[in-house]
């Protein structure tokens, strides 16, 4: 609790300093130099020689840094979460398209084998609706799609992105504290969202209760590596505020089927099935695994 409060104060102070630098420029630095300790004044000295646009840009970067520090200590104000999520999207794109590209391809392969005709699909942490776009790109025979996400900004973008698609719906849901929508689903998917949930194991247990007999849950999330030092993907995952989970997090569930690791262990693909213990695993092609 003390560490969380400290992060909140630190993030707020960084945001305030960045904002005052954007507004006040050199005048802000001069005032800070007079009020701060000698070592701080000496450090600020060279910054006063920078052009005003550069100082403004530095202030903006500092504000965003403070915003992300503040978002690391939940509960954060909703606007903080929304802006932090928006500014992290380029980094998330780098994570998916570069570092975790092999995991994305494996997810496509498993997904293609797991969507029966007329399937009802539930997406946990849907974000902008990338998994719905994936279902359509792969031309899979699903009948309906329901995406859940805590971010109103990203849900608004998803609704605009798929406006006019009658079989898709997006609903705000905290996932940690709110009940999941009632009904039975043939497929549950989640990509790069469980590593931001406080208790992903409990969430999956709740979700599995709504999975039809024989249905699958396909989960792709950032995971802890066993090696040392950390691989670059670890740092990128942490930069996007992901809480790295043990790769074997779901092995205790009776519905556990298979798991495959990617990016040196920084990403895990887990498959669950609503079936009696010891089901036949769904194979993941080793050629696309690492």
C-alpha cells in the first residue's frame, strides 16, 4: 500500500512538472532552479539553453511519463487510464508485429481449428476489436461475437471500426470485479489482456463456467521468462504495463489442454477445453512456435 501511494504521488508530481514546463518553459526552469537544491539547479542549467519548442516537447514527454507512472498504481482516474492506453498503442503494435509475431501466427492456427459453424465467441479484453478482425480475416464461421474491455476509449474505437456488423457487440466490463455476461459460448479468446488483470486465474475459472461442453478457450498473454538476464521482450512487455505471469499459470485446471512458449518464454499460448481431464491436445506446429 505504501509503495502504491508513493507511485501515485510520484506520477502526479512528474505530470505537474511536465505540464508546468510546457506552459512556462524557461521561466519554469528558473523558478525550479531557485527553489531546488544546488545539485538540482546545476542539472537544470543546460536545459535553459534549449529552444522553447524543445522544452515544450520535453515537458510533454515528462507529462506522459508521469501519466504512465500514475497508471501503474491502480485505481487510477479513468482519464489517466484512457490516455495512457492511447499513448501506448504504438509500443503495443511493435510488441505484436515484431517481437510476438510467431505467437500471433500460432494463435491464428489454433483459432482456425477451434471455431465450429455458428459459434458464439466471447473475447476477454477485446481492446480495439483485433480478434474480431482476425475472425473475419480468417473467414471463420462464427455466428456472434461479444467483446469485453474496461476501456471506454478502446471500445468506442472498436464500435466505430465495426459499425454495421450485426453479429458483433462490444460491452464495457471491468473483468476483475464485474460479472461476465450470461449465456453459453462456444469459444473464449483473449490476446494480450490477461497480463493486465489482477487475478487472471479467477477470471478464467468464471469464464470457463460459461463455455459449452467441448468448447475451447484460447489465451495468449505475456509471461515470465526463466532465464537471466531478462530478454529484450521482457522490458518491452513491462513498458506496456503488462504484469508478467507464470507460463504454467493454468496447468492446475482440469480443462488444461496445451501450452506453448514464444519469444524466449516472454509469451505463452494456453488452450483450455470444457471436457473431462486428459483430453486429446490440440497440436501447435513447432515450426511456427519459436
